[in-house]
């Protein structure tokens, strides 16, 4: 290969330098091709400023309750009014009223969240658990405007032994239904004696104090007027803690009522089938 002379190499160098300079100038002056712009410009809008104090969102330690009410003071710190069209929740155990409202700029409006704190107690042996559910106000377009994490510690006010009352044998209508006994223990000191009630009134109940603080015996007897059907109901125990807070607990009862039956003689002789007839 022929070697280039010194003069030739100098000319090539100057051409390269000039080419780079022109490219740089073109880019600065806007002559270089620009990247294609996306059609439909997107304007980012910051979410409205809705806040609730953390001290309110943490409701502390409370007894399990199906209708625990928590007032949420929502403050609008934006420079315009904000319309809340609805509330989204991460759990069906929460409802909020009112569900639609307008909060003027710089002002506070209150809503009431009703929590079913018993939902998490799927295991009858669980005595306490941590509760958390997010409450999110939404705009007219369904977009979340904020997220309020409602949380606290929930405990059972009463423990039951056994945890569920089951009448294993079918209850025969027309006869006297047997009673079942349950030991009830209050997990916190009470002011006065608790009260037991069954609503609907499917059973008669009697709560008797035992020796030892916070110990009781609950007797449950299905009413003899019940029709032949399957029943699954709760007995509620209400009490008041020493500090003045109202607490409650629920005991599940399961029973089935059937008509009186008699076995036919021919069914006894024929071992191929069991035949029943109603009296």
C-alpha cells in the first residue's frame, strides 16, 4: 500500500475537523434532525392534597366490634375546591358516609368510616390481631385522590370454650331440646356483669357468674317452637370495660330441627333400603 505524503495527511485532517465543526453547528442551530414528537401531549397533574392526621388513622387498641365508627377529618390543602365522588376500600369490612362531598380549599370536612373489626377472626382461637384497611377518596374520573391507611390492634373481649356450639344430633321437633353449656371469660376487666342475648330469638340463653373474676357459664337451648330447618346464628355478649368502653363478643350456634320419624318394619326386614315415614 502506498504511503500518504505529509501534505496529504494534513489536508485530510483539516477536512475531518471541518466536518465535525459543521455537524456541531448544525446541531446547535437546529439543522440536525429532531426526534419525532409523540402525538397528543400529556400534561402531568399532581394529585390534590387531601390529608388526615396519622393520630386519627391509628385507632389504637380496641375490642372486636361489627360497627366500630371512626371519624375522619379530611383537610383540603390545595388551592381549589375538591370533589370526592366516592371512596374505594381495600376491604369490604369498611364503609364510609357520606360517600360524596365537596371540600372547599383550605377547609376540613368529616366523614365517618364504619369498620367490621370481626372479619379477621376466622380462627375461633385467635385472641388478637392487627387490622389495616386503606380508604381512598376518588374523583369523578375514578382516580384515587389520596390513600388513608386505617389501622390498629383488635382483641376479643370474650373467649368461649367451646368456641362454637354445635348440636351434633338432629333436634326432633315436638320433643324437648337439650341445652349446651359454654364457659365464657372476659379478656379485660369489666365494670359490672355482661349481658347475653340472642337476636333473632332462636334460643333461650342464661349467663351465670362463676368463681373467679371474669368467668361465666352460658347455657344455650334452642326454642321448641322452631320449625324443621337448619339454623346458624350468633349469641351476643355485651359488657363495659373498667375504663368505660363498651365491648361485645359473639358465639356461633349451629343446629338443625327435623320432624319426628319412625322406621317402618318392612325396612328392618329388607336390608336393601332404609325407609322412613313421618308420623
